[in-house]
């Protein structure tokens, strides 16, 4: 499994889900570099699979990672055994708001971190203090270049794929969502369903945007069940 995390870009934040998943799957969970564009990021992910000796993988992406996972699967369908999209949405064109993306280039690094904290704070409201501590530690270590990279790539993915009809996909798809996700309300979730009309859907209740964190065992069970029913991709020696 190629596990692609959210906008924090630090795989370790999902350590509880990774620990649960790796009991039955080999999990490759990279951190995100400050990639200049979407193609560079996707090439880097393909190179990670090459280095690990993996030809095809279960590509699983959560939140921002869901956009990255969709981009990877579109650009490398031959390397995508199946696609798991967790707490994410369909790519949306942002051409009308690209000025906002360009404006962020002029914002000081400390302000970028503050904006990211504010943007993600609602997700962690009511979470265990442990997760709040981890969140603030990770954000404090992010560079301005890394934060801007996430924003640019999300915008590019939306502009590049948001207006293109997807058509039939050559791999199984699982959508994992929550009925109280503050980032992806019903309209957003419905748009993702329309994009993948044949997808399996699992809906968590009361876990907000963080099922992988606050319900990691159940989250891993859903993913592993999907994988077991659709077989597992093989791998070659690195």
C-alpha cells in the first residue's frame, strides 16, 4: 500500500493507522517534499515505488493525500492496483482563485504556519491533547516552501483534473468518508461519488475528519477488508 497522508505531509502523524495496517499489508508512507509542481511530486512517488521494488500498489490517500492519490492513479493507472480515497473530495478547478495562491508567495513563513493552524484547527477540535501536541509540533517544523507546495499542488490538481470527465477506471475504488466531516460536507462527498459511480463506500459516524486517527483499528479493518476482497498486488525484488 502506498499511503498518502494529508496536508501536514508527515507520514508519522498516521502512525496508529500504519501500525494497524502493517499487520497484514506492507505500507509505504512517504513524507511530502516541497515539490514545485504536481508532476514532480507524482514522479517522486513513482520513484519511491521503484526503490521499494513495487510495480503496482494499492494507492490510498486521505484528505489532501486523496487529491494526490487521484492524480497518481490518473497519471499511472498501470501502477495502481486499486484506489482508496479517504475523507477527501473530487478535484475542483481553482482558476478563479489562483490570485489567492499567488498572493501566498508574499506571505512570511510564520504567517503561513498560523494560517495552516487556523485552517486545520477545526479538524482537531475536541481531540485528545496528545494529537493536538503532535499537530502543533509538526506545523512548527514546516517550512514556508513546504506549505506553499501543498497549496500549489492542490490548486494544480483541481485545475488539471477538475473539469475533465474521468470515464471508467481500470481499478477497484473504495471511498471512506464520515457523516460529520467538517472539511467535506454532503455536497462534496456527493461530487466524489459521482466521479466514481462504481466505487464501494464506507461511512463512519461521529469521527469527523480523523477516522484514521481516532478510530484507527476500525479504519484499518475497512481498508484491509477491501484489499482482501480485491487481491493484493505482487512485488519484485528491489
